[in-house]
């Protein structure tokens, strides 16, 4: 299997450059909902220094897991259990957020978590999101090194995007809710790929729907005390 993946030469022609741009753009588009979920998870630490540390360490671990996923993708995608596990985890993450919020009577949970509670959650959450983006990347290109490079650039961009979302979460009232609705949608899409592939919505529809949800998330600023 790995022999087949590594057969591709390192060609830097126009086609290769175009594929790299497509892969990076794909990572950027598919990372918006991922970034806000990671930002919300790290924000639960309620300490800017710990939030940055959690993102740095958590995404460092996530990067290793994502590279492992890419290398083994042609084997992993044969097993529907991986997609099912990713789908159930993302749906659980969204369900946990909204049930905790309801228990807090509509306010964001205020109990801070510890750094070492948040780091593994960040790593696993990124891995769950990666199941969808990696399988899409494999469909676009069979060049392992190109997919690895695109994934590397994507996760660096994800780190900066998550940092921006931490700031925006404090400014926009509905943004965190919008993020977890998007997380649930990604989970549902993964679940449909397992139980009813014919019902899986196309990528453009998911991107459009998430864009609408994020527009709602940015629709109202928080009132300054």
C-alpha cells in the first residue's frame, strides 16, 4: 500500500502548483468550523496564556495525528468505523455544548477546565474533522507528499484562524452557537456517509450552509458592560 502511495515523483510543474493551491484552499474552507470549535474549547480555560498554550500543544499533537491519518488514509477509508467514530464524536461535542448551555440557562459555561483536559480534546477534535478533509484531499491528488504539504500549511493556518476566533468569540453573541451548529452538521455529514451515502450533500452545499450559519454567528455584537 505505502509503496503505491510513495510512487509519485516530486514534480513542481504548473499542475502540481495548481493542485497545492487547491488543497490549501480546501483546507482553509473546511477549517472554519474546525477553528471555531478549537477556539471555543481553548477559551474554556479562561486564561489567554493557557489558551495559546493549549492551541499550540493540542495542534502540535493534532498535526502528528493528521499526518499519520494521511499516510494511512488509503487503508483507513476502507473501514466505515473510523468515519462513524468521527461522526459520533462531533455530534457528542455539539450535544454536550448545547445541553451544558441549557443547564446554565442560556449562558456559556463558566467553570474553567485545566490545560491537560483541553489539550487532548483539541487534538481529537481536529482528528475528527480531518477525516472529511483528508478523504477529500485523497480524491483530488494521489501524491502523498503534496497532500502532506497541503495539510501542513492548512494546520498552520488553522492555528492562526483559531486565535482570531478566540477574540471574535468575546465580541459576537451568536458565534459560539454557530460554531457548534456547524460542528453538528459536519458530524451529520460523516454519519450519512456511513449509513446512507446517497443522501450525503455535495461539498458546495455544505460550504454554503456553513457560510449562512457563520453569517448569523457574526450578526450581533455583545453589549459592552
